[in-house]
């Protein structure tokens, strides 16, 4: 197991590919660990250095007392990137990972060549919605939100096939305190003014059946960022890298070529 002590927390990460290859750094969604990207990686071009990590309070990374903030989580990402000696990385953030990517680009832009914001926005939901979810988890645990979460995460066809079951188990096994602390980070995050100041190449991805961050919400953030472009993946929910990995990889590869990363 690879770990890096960053900002007082041990971050669990995976590092594949040539050490001097162009780096892609992946930040996964609320309620998942870095295995979110497993089925995507074989579809990506050879020669890339592929770094995935569990954010604070998720997976096998350390859980510290909450609440967390998006800036704190972005500083963790920056610390890991520096620990690995990466430069000119392309950061791919999904859901809360997209919020982390936006903050990272604003606070540590010198580390990045480009940014991919997937199934995310500059503001996701409102505080009341997140507080209701936190209250439900504190009362009944993470399994209580599993069925509704799967409906937001995956298309009806994917759920009907039984393929969502491992992802439900992954959600239910996350550290409860870390999950709640990340919910608190999302509840407090409003990066709309910051997004309007982003000045690096940025691409956004949405799933047309996403029940957590619908395409119109993702588009509202794309409209804030100068020069940003966006793709919508048909038939996919909140985790299109799982449901449509080949299509997702095609979008990423095209963008990487556009920014000279492959």
C-alpha cells in the first residue's frame, strides 16, 4: 500500500505508468475510493503516469475530525502532487473531486496544465439538502442512503443488471465520519466566483441521466469558465467512468491531445 503523509493525514494512493510520463491525477466522488477509475485506465493512451488517491476520510486514507473544507481537500491534493514530484499535471475530478479540482486550480495553479471537471459544478445543492443527508446518516448509518444514492449514481439499465451492487457496498463501507465531513465541505462550498477566474484549459463532462449533478448544472459552471468545453455522455449517470469507460476515455484522450499532454 502506498501512502504519503500530507498536511497531517496519510493519503492512500496508486501510481502507475512511467515515472517521467505526463501525469493524470484522479480525484473520486463522495462515497467511493480510488477503485472508481479501475475500468477506465485500460482505455487510456499508453505512456501516461496515472495517479489515483483516496481523499481524506475516504477509502484507506486517514480520517481526521470534521468538518472538512474544499480548500483543505485541495491542499491535500497539492501536497500529494508535490510529494510525487509531479509538474504540469492534468487533474481529473469527479463530483466532490471536481470541486477539489477547481479549488486546486485557483490555489495551486502552478502544478497543473489543465483541469477536467466531471459530473460536478461550482456549487452542488444547498446547505439544507446536505444537512438533511447528514442527519439521516447520523441516525441510521450509511446503508440507509444506499438505494437513493444508487439511483442518482447509475442509469436504470445499469442498476437492473445488478452491476451497482459492488458500488453500494463501497459506499456503505466508507468511514462515516469522513463521509459526513466531506458532506459538510460540499455544503459550504460556493466556487462560482472562483470558477469565473479560472484561466487554464478546462473540460467538463456530464452524464445525461445523472441524478446528482444533472447536465444543466454542469453546464452552468462551464458557462462561467472562459474557453471551457463540455461533453454529455448518453445513457450514463453520475459515474460515467464506470458505466461508459470507453466513451469517457475517448473524451479525456481528445482533451489531452488538445492541451499537448499526449
